[in-house]
């Protein structure tokens, strides 16, 4: 016992000694930074480097009083570097001695540069970041990454920047909406293409800032628009030359992943080729390749005819099942002159998914209850081509013309097997079904728009013309086979059987345009009056034919087959007032909207309606500091019923859950209000974002559900009156 106590004492003494030594080996380093007039410098960057290899050990940012602190710094010899915009850098050797928990380095005086440079110049190569206004400028070389790391890996290491698994980037607590490469778009507005394909070692700097709208950047008048943006600035040796990367891997059970990127930059040209392939449930690149190509696949879902799980296996944010993806793309940007810029890209994506799932759903009625058990096996595939071209002609301080075209086309296919049964609250079988669906679909779209802006001699005065034309076409061919049984007595012992064997052809086309003219007049003292007129028109045609199949022959079902047309025309006149001050901005306005809805439905009864509404709006932002702001927004919108919501056509892809439209629907009139507070600390890179929002909707369109005695469901949209929501 005595020997055990002695051993225990020795172990405890050793651990205590080690802890004491460890505690003494790291200290808190502090100091102050001021200018030549002894005024404190806030947001100066301080860094400690190993003298042998210049590896960064610690860094800090000075506060309002010019003080800085670096915690848990190991004792030893270092190189101390300091940087602040507009001042000469400081670089000197320092020693952090042992024996003290805190070490004060004293006051450092920075000398102002004799001339300001337009570009950021940092002579201390390992300063990790600089802060100038609302821009955080990271030095990419100061953050270590692996040899084959991509930009996304680098972003994860930057203080104040977060990257989700799906590639969504948040900086300073806000979602990044745009990623640029040397100030230019890279593969359109798809941020993840740049972050997941450009090598990290190609970057010199990463700049995070709030970008204004194109109109505000052209006129210099703040319109309140803020776009959180990351600009990836290339190293000088990468701006002219060829660079890229190749990676891949192969594992057990034939699992693989591979990607390649080649970039050639120089002479005002950016040219990139990318490619990727994997069967590891990873999206080839981004969400943009999956959106808009669902035609025909909606019927492959579960009990609600695909409405609850539509395309879930194809969604890179919801990696259910086993997904194989292949993708490739080309990006080409070129500056022909200071006044003419061309930006273009083409992208291809193909993906396949295999998914099996089982569900158990409990439903409560007024005087009864029932449960539904369901099992589904599904395979889906899709391919998608999309390209865009953007041309910009600009005469600085005079006029600009922007023309852009986006083209998408692709197809999809799918097959599903589904079994389900519904039990009453007493556990008695009420219905059951075995169903198989197979589909093929295609989708094509073209969207072109042009914007012309003309400035006048008076600063802030501007005339803007905009035009937009679009065309969308979607079609699908669906084969449905369903064997359904329905109980005809309360005990669930006798059943009726219904057999559905159909081919359903569906085609939908939509054409539309929108033109607008906006005039902005400066009123002085930061006030701007804007008047605008906008006219829009859309024409939608829809056709769905049902063919009953029996003994290898098909017969047109005239009762279900239908076609109809819908036209929606809007005329909108508005006026708004913008007030800009140093620390706040307010925009208030009202629009008068006259809308006309006409439709030719399957019932051969024409539908003609017109609506007149006033749509007020109010928004504002208040900046307590450059890193703390309060935002408020109130707006009203009119939401028209969709083509499918109006047409009383039955969707019987799932005989147990049929869906139909409602020609008596009227548009929703929605009031929305939102209040948000955002704070970001440049000292410790902590962010706080809070928001409250509420909506009030008149004539709310809601899908109502009717259940018959055999627990078959019919879903139909209806205007259910007023509705409130708050978050």
C-alpha cells in the first residue's frame, strides 16, 4: 500500500511539473500601435514569424485604443511584423522570454507613407491580412495548405470565412453571393466552380467585401444594394501563363473520383477547362446544374405523386442513394479594350442516382386516423447543357450597354417501383397498391436581356432602358402501371380492384418579354427621385394526352386529355425616393400594378380577369460602424396562380393521390417585413447575425387535401383567406 502511494505521488508530481513547464512555455504578448502624432491605429495587423522558415506562429489585430494581444505564444526568438494601410510596414526581431505569463512589447510608432497607392502593397510577405474600410484582404501565402489544395481548402483556413459541405461560403457571417477571379466572373455566377477547381497556390490574395449593384457602381450613387463578394487575386506568375491540376483516386467496390483543371491567363484573357467524374455521391460541381431539368421525374416520387420527394436523389444538397456524376466546362473571358468586355462559359453535367426508401406516415383526421406504409425503389438520370455569353460596352461616365444570353437544354429519365398500403386507426387494411412508373423528359430554355444606361452632365442623373425575352419548353413521356385494391366492407375482408395502365404525354411552352424605362433625378443633399415604367407579358401553352393501354394497343382517353392556354400581362408604374447619408440610407416608393389574366381552359369556358393594386415599399440600412449594421425592408408583392394551379386537370400518376387544379383562384397579395442586425468583429473575427421576419398574405393559395371513405386523397389548391407567418 505504501509503495502504491509513493508511485501515485511520483506520477502526480511529474504531471504537475509537466503542466507547470507547459504553462510557463506559452505567454500572452501585448503592445500598442500609434502614428507619429501618437494617435492609436485601429485594425493594424501584427504577426510573429519563426526566423528560420518564416512560418507564422501567431497574429493579432489592434483595437480602438491601438492595443493588440496574442495569446498562447511559445517563448523564443521571433520576427515581429506590423502592417496598416497607408503606413510603412514594421519588421524587427523580438524575444519572448520565459518566466512571465504576460509580455508587453511596448509602443510601436508607424510612419505614414509619402504617397498612397491605388493597389494594396504589402512589403511584409507574411502579414496574414489587412483591413481597409469594409474590405478584408487576406494574404494567401500566409496560410499553409496541402500541395494539391484547391481554393475551397484555403478559404476554410481564413479567419472569418466558413465553407459548408455543399460549397456554400459565409464570410463575416453573411452568405457569399459572388466569387470573382481578378475582378471577373468565372463560369458565370457559379461560385463553387472557382473555389473547387482553381489551385490554392495560384492565389496571391483573397479579398472579401460588399459589392454594390451594377447601376450604383456605374453612377457612383449608392442604391442600398449589397452583394457579399470574394475576389480571388492571382499571383503575378499565374496572370500570364498556363497552370492547372489533376487529381483522382480509386477504392474498393469500384469507387472512384477524378478531376482536372487547365487555366491559361494573360493579355486580358481568361481561358479555363474543367472536368470531373465520381460515383461517391458528390456533386460534380454545383447546384446550378440540377435546377430546372425535372420534367417527367416528378411522377417517380412517393405517395404524393412526387411532390414531397421530387428529384431528391439528384440534389447535391441531399445526397440520398448512390449518385454518379460527370461534368465538364469551358470558361472564356476577354477584354478587347477598356470599353469592350466579353464573358462566356459552357457547362455540361450528367448524373445518375439509385435510391431505395421506406416510409411510415401517420395522419390524424377529425374523427379518425390512418397510417400509410410505403416502399420505393427508384433510378433516375439527367444531362444538362448550359451556356452563357455576356458582352459589355462602356464609355466611362457617359453610357454603357450590356447584352447577355443564357441557354440551357437537357433531358432526364427515370424508373420507379412503389408498394403501399393504408391501415385504419384500428389496424384494418383500407387500400393497397403496386405501382411502376417510367419516364423520359426534356427541357429547353433561352433567356436574353439587354440594359442601356445613359449618364448626363448633372451627377446622379441617369436614364436606363432594359429589355428581356425568354422561351421555355418542357416535355415528358410517362408510363404508369398501378394495381390498386380498395376495401368495400368495414372489416377489410372484401376488396375492389382498379387497374391503371396508361401512357401520358405532356408538353408545356412559355414565351414572355419585359421592357422597362427608369429615370433617376438627383434632388441634392443625397436625395434621388426615381420614376419607372415596366410592361411584361407571358404566354403559356399546355397539352397533356392520356392513352389507355390494353393488349398492346393504345386508345386516347378523351375525358382526361386536355390542352389550354394562359396569358398574363402587367403594366407597372412606380416612383421612389432614395436618401443617402454618411451612416444611413432610406428608400421609399410605391408602384401601381395593372394585371390582366386570361386563359382558355379544358372546360372551354374562357377565363378573363383583371386586377389593380398599389404596391408600397420601404427599406433602409443604418451603419453604427463599418462592421455593425441594422437593415429594414418592407415590400408588397402580387403572386399569380401558376398554369397547373388554374387548370382543372387530374394528375393520376398515383391513383391513391390525385392532384387537380382550380380555375377560381385569384392572385395572392403579400406583405413582407424583415428586420436584421449584423455585427462582425475585425479583432477576433466573430460574427453575429439576427433577423426577424413576418408575412401577411391575403387570398393565400394553399393545397387542400380531401380523403374519401377508402382513404384515397385528392389535392387541390384553394384561396384559404388571410395567413400570417413569422420567424
